[in-house]
C-alpha cells in the first residue's frame, strides 16, 4: 500500500467498495482523501457512521449493481478488497464491470483478493479470483500497472493478489 501513500496528495476523491465497518475508508481518510464508502448492508453503514463520526467520510448503503449515477467515472482512487470473490460466479463479470466504472480518467484502482491459478477449480466460498478473470478490468478500459502475488501466512498459505490499475486519460481531458 506504499503506492497509495506516495500518491495521496495527487488523488483527491476516493471510493471504498464494500466498506463494511469502514476501517479501509478511515485509512484513506487519514491519508488525506475525501472518502465515500459504501456497503450493501445498512446495518454495517450505521455502525461505520458511529465508529467514524469524527470524520467527513460519506458512508452510504448502496448496491454495487445499482450505484448512484453520480459515482460513475468520478473517483480518482477506488479500493476494492474482498468484495467480488464471495459473489456467485455468474455475477463476477458484472461485479468487475461495476467496480471499473467508478474510476475517473487518470484515476487508479487497487484490487485485493484471494487468488488462484487459472486451472484451479473453484469449489467453496470465498471464490478465489484468477489472473484471467482479473483481465476483465483491462477489457473495461483500465491498464494494469502493478501485480503483486503473495502467500498469506495467517490464512493457511492462501494465495493473495494485490493489483493496481489506471484508467488512461483520454485526449482533450
């Protein structure tokens, strides 16, 4: 996450997808971002508002598949951690498309997920994401700028991916 710290001054508006109780939103807020964070659970959002009432983080109960229209293409930085992988496999492509849609021209996206090899079977929740599935972000107009693979020592050696994407700036913008 060092990249996020280095560029916090350049980025202004951040969105946290599937924020839960708001810890990641708070982290970005403390770095100086103007943060919007959402979760499908109204209960989680109410808790997040109480836990972080000393901030200006805008917490919203919202559905990834029916976001506020004003969010589309509006964020300099988007953070997605473990939100796509518990969804049913048939929703995965739509979820990737939805997450990608929030990134503004010149903005960046960080995806943190459990990873798997393309040939590895998917048989239980959370459904790890393959490199091929992650390529859909590129289909949605983002460029992969960094890919980190690691083994999580605390979770029985689970494979983790941390992937950074950028949406190119179109000419004239």
